[in-house]
């Protein structure tokens, strides 16, 4: 590593290309957890990240790893204690010391001291760079600049870079994919190796960062535990993953966090960010009023308005819908909106209409699916949504799941399907695009715009989170970039 950049790397929280050992601590600091059968509390090491574990826009804990562990623990009838562990390189040693029963989001590798569950996800490492610089075609084009590698992929990158000894690289101990991409965008570093899902998502917030090429093969992700873990526990994990793969639970959870992340082109994200800076301020107070009156996050209402009209209060479609929330004449009359071209009236009316769509849905539809399905109804209408739910049931799919429903709605334009339904033809494909793009716009606003009030994760008797290093668990980039 070049000594000239040493101080910069320290400032960025980065380390050299060989992982540093964990800081020395006394034996007293490591009190082994009691056996699960005795304590009834599953202790889990987890890493903060936009797709693994974080506090979401509603102030709730969320993430694919978090959701999976909670489902597993509920099936076993045990409580869960999460310990936030920001450095993936320390996880193996912490498990050996008995600090936790298991760790999640780990790349399996030969290690007699650890056992691993079945892989449930494949993460592809990719190299990203600033779009204003020449695109590297391969590692041999990386002759200068700072290259940082997400710690999860450090072993795989070490093998990939073996044929290119002149490439200078370092491990990012603390940053996840989004954090590294933000540093590329800010030109604090020149290149980063991150996972492709994270790259797809973060490029919506930092569209000046592009993906160059894959690094090696996809890496399997699994749960890990000490090798002396009882066989009965490991067998339950195996049976759990077999079940969630077979019944579609894993697919639905994966879609919740990754299914919409690559919907936007960089030009769309760039335009949205530009309009956020120049236009959103004019209407922010009206979106906030919509939240105060009807309970929907003002940032979701703003994303809905952008998807409808690009925040153009005089927008008019060939189908007769008008205004910033694109209301029909009949809908406006029902909502008490006398002037569809009045931004305040239109926004508050749209917020009321979305709340009505949610209220009309069956009570068993849980969040976040309830919101995405309500937005589909906002676009396609309650009648056609009802047809889509009927069709989903006929096809043995879950009508209460957005993941299943969005595969069915486009079929409403096909005669063989709509001719058998009550309300007939509908342009269902447009509705899916509508909702998925809107989800991306909402994600962007969540990272750059503050909520009306600070939200904290609600108390849960069966789930606790320990964060001894005080890692920031939010996902808003504006806060990350604040001095």
C-alpha cells in the first residue's frame, strides 16, 4: 500500500489489503452465551446494511437477514438478540469465543471451527467507478487510484487480483456497498468492489457511479455457527431453508429488498435528483400536510406525485386525468377537490385517495405489501385489482403478496385471462412499472429527505438489538454525508 495515502485511508475507516486483527480485549469482555436450549434466546451476529439489517423509513428494524432470522426464531419458539457486528473479518473469531450462537450473511469457507447452513443467496462482486472517468475493461486497467473492497468479498478479490500484482487495493472494514459507492461518487476513492444488488440500489442515489465488470464468480451466503453446535439445531436450519425456498417465502422476502432496485436508468435517477433540488421544495409542505391528515409518509406521497406528473401541477393526460396527482374528474369530485390544478388540493386529495385504497384492502394484507398493492389500485382501479387478485388465486399464487400479484397483473391485457374476469381488459403491465418505479423514487427520498418526526423501533418482547459500537442503523444518505 502506498504510504502517501495512509492518513486518508485512516480517515475513511479503511485498512490495508490484509485484515487487521480485532482489537485486544480482556477475557472478561467475552462472556460466552449460554446454550440456546437453556436460555431460550438465540444470539445472532449481524452486520448493518441497506439490505441486511437497518432501521427503515417507518422507524422499524428491517432487512433480509433480519426477516429470515425472525421467522426461524418464531418457528422454534425462542427469542432473538441481535448483536451488530460491523466488521465481517471478526465474525469467525467472535463465534469461536462463543459470543453468539450464530452469524448471518457469511461467505462459507473451509474452517474446522465453524459450521455453515445451506446457501440461500448468491452475491456477485462487481467493480464500480465514477462515470466521469474512463471505464476500466479489466483489473489490468487499474494502474492508479484508490481501490477499496467490501470486506465480505476480500478473500475472493485476493484470488482474482493474484494475476495483477501491480493493483493496489485495501479492505473497507466498516462500509457496506452503499457507503463505498457514496465515496466513489464523492471522489474520495476511485474504485470499489461491492455486491451487485447494492450497486443496483445505490446507483439510484448516486447515478454518477457506474458498474464496470464482475469480479470472479458469485459468492454464496449462509448462516454460520461454532462447530460444536448441536446437530439438532443445524438440522432445523436446513429444514427451515428448504421450506422457505419451497413455499416462496425466500423469493418474496428477496423481492421486497431487491426486486425493484434496478428499475431506473441513470438518466431517470439524475433527473429525479435534479427536480428534487429545484422543485420539491415548492410542494414539500403540502405533502407533509397529506401525511398529517391521512398518515402516509410524505416522502411516499411525493414519490407518487412524481411518478404521476413529475411534480407538474398543470399536467394533463390523454385519458382526462389532471394535476400533480393526476386525478380523474369523478375521483376529484368524490374527494372534494374543486380544482385539480391546485397543487395543495390535488396533493391532499391524492393522499386521501391512497388512504381509501388501503382501507378497502382485506385486513390480512400486511405491510409493506399493503402499501404497494394500494398503489396498484390507485393506478389501475379497485375493480381491476380485484380481478387480478381473483386471477392470482386461480393460479395458486398469493393474492396478498405484491411479489405474486405483480406477476399476474400484466395478464389482464390478455384475452384468454381478462375474458374470464368481471371487469375485463386492463393495461396491467403499466401498473407494475408504475409501482416499481415509484418504490425506487421513494427509496431515494428516504435517503435524502427527513421524516416529519424521528421514529424509533418499537419495543418487541421477543426481539432485542445490542449495538455496542453505536453503529448508525439508519439508511438515509443525507445523514451519512453530513459533517
